C-alpha cells in the first residue's frame, strides 16, 4: 500500500450536552432524538475554537506516531466551521506544533472532508512529493447551528480528530473513490455570513433531513460496492466499516444493504453526535485507543454530506 496511518489523536470539548439539556432549549425529547438518530449527547465548545481543537488532536496524533513535527511535509485541515477565514487553520496548527517543513492548507468537502483530505495527501505520496502528512478533521458546528431549530440542533456536535499518514513503498493499488452532485447543493447549506446578501443561503445550517437520509442510504452502499469491486474484494472480507457518524438508522440501513452484521459498523455518534469532517478521524482514534484495530485489518472508510459529496476508500491497518 502507498500509505499507512501511523498515529491518531482526537479532542472533544469538555461540555457534554445530553438530550435532556437540549430539551430545555427546544421542543424535543431524549426519546425522540434517540429513536430517530441514536444520539444521546454531543460535546459543545465553550472556549475552544476549530484551531484549538485541531492543535490538541494533532499533538496527540504526533505523539502516537512517535515522530518529530519537523518530519511532517503536509498539513491539511478539513473544516466547514472555522471561526477565521485567514490564515487557514492548517497554518495555525503548523505554528503551534512547530512543523516547520510542512506545506499547509484547509479544505472544505463537508462531512466527506476528512476522506477528501486523506486522498489528497496520499495522492501527493503517490506522486513522490511527500513522505509524511498530518490530516485533521475539526469542527465547531455549534457556531453554525440555529439553536431554535429542533430539526438540526439535535444532530450536531464539536470536536476534532487527527491522523499521521506515512508513505510506504509498495505496488499495491489502493482504491479511492470521490463523488459529488452540486445540483443537490440546497439540501444542506449555510452562508459564511460575509456578504450575506450575495449568498442564496441563510446564516445558520439549513437541512432537508429526509433528502439527506434518502441520499445516504442509496449512495453509500453503491459507493462501498464500487470500492470493493475496484479492489476485487467482497463485503464479507472486510473487518470493519467506518462510516460518517450521522445517524444510527442510516448506518443500520447501509449494513442491511451490504448484508453485513451491524457489529462490523462501530459507532460513537451516541456520545458525539454528528461532527461532520471530524467524525471519522475521531472514530479511528477511539478504536485505536481501545486496541480494536489490529495490524492487517481490512477497513472500508466512507463519508457523505453537503454538496452533495460522498467518498470512501479501502485501508489496511
Ligand atoms: O452529515 C449529514 C447530516 N445530515 C443528516 O445526516 C440528516 C439525515 N436525516 C435524518 O437524520 C433525519 O431526517 C432526521 C433525524 C433529521 C429527522 O428524522 P425524520 O424521521 O426524517 O423526521 P421528520 O423530519 O420527517 O419529522 C417527523 C416529525 C415532524 O412532525 P410532524 O410534522 O410529523 O408532526 C417534525 O416536526 O418529527 C418532528 N420533529 C421533531 N420532534 C421532536 C423534527 N425534529 C424533532 C425533534 N424533536 N428534534
């Protein structure tokens, strides 16, 4: 394979907001939220920012990879919710960790952002341009949420996950897949707030939940079959499917489509809610810390979200 994840890290803000606390803000209930989504709680930033969350997750991943920050050639941060436009979060991380040799930039592909950033980093490795990359997914979605809209505020949370990826020479082709459909751009949207009159979208997250649900349960199984076919593998050969943590019902439906046991689809959305581009790297870190990722394990990692965007890849641990 061309690349291996050699370190993981994550950070969630201290404030754990459970469904009962949320039901004091909007007309909802723990029973409704859990039965429709599987979510029990989410972490909400009080003092943290996308930069501070990213730096904490990055430091943990670097420590886990046992590398010197000077060895990092590239830092990519995926986020839709950074508090600042300039400089990019990746440059802030670079300065904070002393990755003096790294190129740094941010990327926005919504909940498919970590997958996209990972694929960009590995493509640079395949091109012979870099050896070591730090790829981060970080979100303060609480910045973008309308806290009076019960249709959206129950879903999202804040947090960051980071991975160190190292190039390993081999001839094995690793299948990556990315897709988008901009004709469905309106179903999950949010303006930056700058020049708001020029944007067709509102200043907090708008979501057509049913459309996103239908899109995810149709396109993600198709995507996984596409990855499997390109790699000449069957779903039965995969040890774990690590999916964007949006909704337990979406993940259960995908497992059913693939004729796979739900136990092969680890979840942390119960405690974290949907943290967009941070959800997959946080899940990777949780599993890594719990010792559930064994060398040689075959993984499918897949994300989907606003844009619409969706993408995934096959990984060996
Ligand atoms: O990263 C991708 C991000 N987005 C997603 O993953 C979203 C995917 N979609 C979903 O997860 C689901 O569509 C939701 C969980 C958002 C909504 O579940 P649903 O089963 O599609 O509910 P619905 O929107 O069709 O609403 C059903 C009812 C409505 O009431 P009426 O019209 O039937 O009387 C809503 O007003 O539930 C009501 N409702 C709520 N009730 C209590 C909507 N939100 C809430 C709420 N608490 N928080």
